[in-house]
C-alpha cells in the first residue's frame, strides 16, 4: 500500500464531491416524476445501510483494502479472482464517469470538438494527480470543495430570487402511490450512493480509523440531501415534462436565471462545478483501480501503472456506447441490476457473513484455549 494518510475532514470532502460527481448531471430519479426528491431520499437510506456493510468489513480488516481482504476471507485463489473483477468494475465505472463529462463538454460547450480529445484532456489531469498519490487528491479536494460550495449557494440564492421556481410543479405528492417511487429508489440506491464501495480502497489511509463510520455517514447523508434539493429545484423550475426531456437538467435550470436584465447565462458556474465534481469521482475510481492492481499483482511502484491504465480508461470511455442516449440507458437501466447489484450488495453481504463466521470461530477457539 501507498505510505500516505488523510484526515477525517479530507475523507468527508472526498465523499461529498464523489457522490455529487456525475449525479448532478443526469435527470436522477426522473421516473418518479414530481416525487423524484423522495425517491432520492429513500435511495439514500438504502445507501446508508450499504455503507454500514462496507464499514463492518473494514472493522474486521482495518489496515488493508478490499482487494487484499478478499483474499483473506475467500482464500488466495478465489480472492484474487474476485479482486480482479472488482478492479475491472472500478475501471469500467471510471470510463463511464469520463464519458459523462466528455459528453457534457462537447454537447454544451465545445460542440465542434471530438469526444476523444475532451476525454483525453480530463484523463491526463486525473493521471497526473493520481500519480502524486491520495494525499494530493485529498488536499486538492479541500480547496475545490469550498469553491463548489460557494457556487452552489450563490446559484440557489439567484434561482430563489429570480422567480423561476414554481412550487405547484411539485404537486401532487404520491399521485400514483408509493410503488413507483420505491421502484425508482432502487436505481438511486446503486447510483450514486452504492458506488461508495470504492472507498473500501481508501479507508485504510485514514489517520483516525475509528472515525470512518461517522465521517462516511455524514458525507453520504449531506450529499444525498444536496441531490434531493437539486432535483426539487429542477422540478420546480422546469416541470416534470421538460425535465424528462432534458439531458442536463441542472444546466437548463441555471439557464433560466435572469436578474435585472443583465445577470444571465451563468452556464460557466455549472461547467465549473460539474467538471470539478466529476474530476474527483473519476479520480477516486481510477485511484482504486490502480491501487487494487498494484496490490493484487504485488507491483512495487504504482506509478508505473498510472499511464497505461489511464489509456485503457480513455479507450473504454469511447467504446462503451455508440452515443450519449445509449450511454445513459446503460448507466440508469442496465448497470444497476447486472453490475452494481452484485458488486455493491450481493458480494459484500456474502463477504461479511464469512468474515463474521471466521472471526466468531476464532474468538470461540481463543476462549477454549484460555
């Protein structure tokens, strides 16, 4: 493992930026219509439960990452195979996040630029940062967090006083009952909240491991409430009909701001916030894939992997979908059931059960010896 330590504050900042990431781009939980905010909060509650599973595993093996304690729980052979699949999972999500922000930039801001170039520019910055280590990523997060917070608060105030919000767009609540909301919450459980499983690769670097649970729950809870608030604002400004047809709803919401005939076209604030948040989500997933590969194959220096793995993520980001609509469909409809469900819920629960049995057996044997 890398010889590095991060503080609880830095972990909190990384979690919040990570969870906002690409979730602020897409029409999250739009299938629940005007109840999207409720679906997000229900998904958040499930995400908090998933986090407790990951924390329980960490409490059994506080000094090693996921890819290493898989081998201790399942044995060397099976554990290494499963660790390899988790690395592939982290690489795949890295590519998805990179594609998200490449599509945003070429669709809205640089329509004449090739997707490959936009993705290449972002992955170069991420590769450079990750090569410096987790401490540099965490310290950078502290600065960017303040910038995003100021931009977010300013945007909320401007939208509120611009007169664009219409509370009637949020009504009626639960018009079709709770079932459609719960169905939609299933999607938000895995994206974005369940993706916090990637932090099982980062928890061992915390300088105060006893505060992992509190820090994680606070970070996850705050990001969930922010996402619910953003979706509430989007619905109240755009309405359900327009929201469902918009690729980037938060951008459309910000574009409605107009004050005193001169304060308008604040697209740049959205671009800065989204690109910054996307950088950290991509950075965390990419770091986990590099660190996991280093750990699994016993490579002395992780820096030798950064550039080739960055190139793999770049190529995969182009190849995973032929267009943006297909990319979004796979991310919101296919990935939750066939990719996120096993890696975020089924396998961790199975690991926790075996770890519990092993540790319980070890305690019982120790008591017998005494």
